[in-house]
């Protein structure tokens, strides 16, 4: 009798490891009021009455049919969860030209080799400087290439879902943001509430100093240099500095300043 061994399934063994970099989308009472997500979960039985209303008698329903589950997002701002900001968010124009809305972002920008820059040593309200970025890249012998997606790890994702989330963290400087764009980086991201220093802190310091250049300095780089950034990432600590791909595909919301995105890292190990 001919003995034929079953062919080994190489599909599963060759699968890359995928790390989810996106926070869950759900209601959280600890979020600031402007970030709260409200979702209505509809039970299976609700669909039975919809089908009956559309004309199908109960006696003709499939045996043991319970209907289908459905859900409605009652409220969710486009910046409320892990999301990609479009140039339109920062300013109506970029270098005098109309700024792209989120549906106009080239998908080619949204997939590329990833780099994690570890800035977890930075204290709350201590801004991330150009020197910080360059020293880290030099220490790790990392050369940036156009089209890479650069992720800034602050470790502040541990505050996700807490009342402190929007009020703690470091933030990118104008100079560091400009330099990344000049290296050909179109998409960058961070694992805290926002790309800049915490908003309440920026407001306080601008009022104390009278310096009108303090507020939103990194975002406003987008007035002259075109780029996108991801905010509210998670799990960057699970990634190596390099050697992985990043996918960050936002919902195609026409005319929007941002969109929620399922961001993942793909590691071939």
C-alpha cells in the first residue's frame, strides 16, 4: 500500500506576527466628555420584528432563527480613539495649497517600514527635541528612509482609559517634527493623547509666558510641510526599534479632518 505523508501546512508556520497598536473602541466614563464614545448594541431579537415589518410572517422564519445582532455608533468624534490626523486638521492650506482631508490621503503613505523611537525616559511636560530624536537614531544605528512610518514611544498608553490620559505626557517639538518630515516621513505617530505637549499644559504656559508660539507648535508645522500623525497608539513597547511593517488605514470619511484607524505592526520572525 502506497504510504503518502500529508503535506505539511506551511501557511500557518510562515504567517507573520501581527501586533495590534489600536485601542478598543468602547464607552468609557473616565474619558473627557469630548472623547466619549457611545455605542448602542441591538439584540438579535430586534431584527425579528424588522423582518416581520418588512412582510415575512413569523411562520416562514428559518427554524431556530433568532435574528441578527446589530450595533449603532451613537456618538464618536473622529479624534476620540486611535486615529490618523489629516493635514486639513492642522490648517486649511499647506504651503498655500489646499490641505488634504482624510479621504484624500494616499494609501501608499499608510503602509511602510516601521521605526520605534523610545522616548519613555522623557518626563511629563518635557518636550521631545530634535536632539533627542537624532541621538536615539545614532545610538541604535538607524537611518531613516523616505516612506517609513515613525512611531514615538512615550509609555503614556498606560494611562489610556483614565482621567489623567489627556493631561499627562511629553510631546513633540516643532523642530523634531519638521526634521522628520524633511527625511521623507509622511506618517508618524505617538502612544499618548496628542502629538504636542498636553493641551491644558500648553494653554497654561502660553498664558504665563505671553509666548504665542508655544501652543500647538508641532501640529502647526502642517501649515508649511505636509504630513499626518497618528495619536493614541498602544503596545509600542512590544515592538523592536526596526524590522517590521506598519499598516494604518483610516476610515474613508469624506471631508473629515481625521478618522479612526486600525493600526497594526507586522513582524516577520
